């Protein structure tokens, strides 16, 4: 059986780059996207050209995405694993962020993910096989103050993948949403994180959280190399779950959220049942 062919967005740094390098070392075929193919090639280094296809893609342009998927499929004569990894952080209260900033956040974090899936599914459906892995965040399950619009985007990715998995199961295609905690990547660096310039002093808690996050860069508990190993193992798992949390911090936050939800559910039970018609 041939090694799987992977298509990965946002591959020039962080988790995406770590994953590409691991896959190439293991002999997989990899099509990877970046805004600049030359910078992606430089970041990956000298590799077997038959294994690696760097693609310059504008993730805000559906035609650019569609063309890259088609090129990858034709180049490797198939696609097996789609990883939607591209994204960026956006911090600020809803009032502080501009509508333009909010739309840009959803364009990359949500609509690009959907567009990649939309373009890949005809090929995967024809094959009756494939695995779509969408990278969300623990913020897409357990939100925190200061990141309301980032949380909203990642909740959208989580919800989309949950439902997508149900839609495509009968086609032999799997979908998994991965919700990482804090990993030691460039995510908290200037190029990957947008903080609202419009600072409203009343939001003191929001600003304190942002100040704390700025001191975390390079100190995160998560190792992107180990995360890449986990993604490869996930793609090779015939019984891959739909939801995966990565990082001990993500596990703890998810566990705390589940406890909170269960308590709230039981407290609200009388109200929930009170709205039914009489039996």
C-alpha cells in the first residue's frame, strides 16, 4: 500500500511546518500551502522533490484553494489526509475590534477551512476514502475572556467538523476536529496574533489577560514536534475519534468545562422540562 498523501494549509511555520517535516522524513507525499511558496520551500529545506509539492495559495480566494487541491490530486494521483491548519489569533473585546478585523478573522479561521473541505470532498467522495483534520483550539470548546471573536471562530470550526463527520461517514470519509492548548509555536508572535488597537480602558480584565499572554511566548507547555506525531498517529487510526484535545492544559480545560456544563444542565432541568406540552 502506498504512503498516504497529505494536503496541509499554513505549513511555513509552527505546527504545520513541524508536521510537514515529520511526514517527509517518514516517506509520505506532502502538498503544503503558504502565502509564499518560496518561503515555504526555504523553511522545509532540501527534500525529495517527488515527495513534496509547495503551493502558493491565497486562502481568502476560493479559486486559489480549488486550483491547489486539483494540482495536489493530479500531482500525487490521489489525496488521503486534508489538514486545515492555517489560522491566526485575534484578541480584544467585541466592542474594541473593528468589523474589518472580525471579518478577516472569520475569513481565515472559518471560511478558508470550509473552502478547503468544499474543494477536497469531490475527490475524497470519488475515492470513497480520506480523512479531514480541522485544527480548532481548546478555545473552540472552553472559551476565555479577551478572545471572544477568536473563540467564536474556533467554535464554528468545532461545530462544523462535528456535523461534517456525520455527513460524510456513509462515504467512507472521516473528519476530526483537533483542539490544542498552548503550544510553543509562533502563535503568540506579532505575525500570528492581532490585538485590537482600539483600547477601551473599561475592559481591564481583557487587557490584563492580553498582557499575560504576551509573556507566555516561548514558555508554552506544548511541544509542536510531539503534536505532529499525534496527528500522524491520528490519521493512521482506523477508529479515529471525531474530537481530539491536545496538551495537558487542553485536557484540563475541557474537563473543567464538562463538569461546569453538567452542573448547569442539571440545575436547568426543571426549566427545560417546563416548556413541553403536557404528556
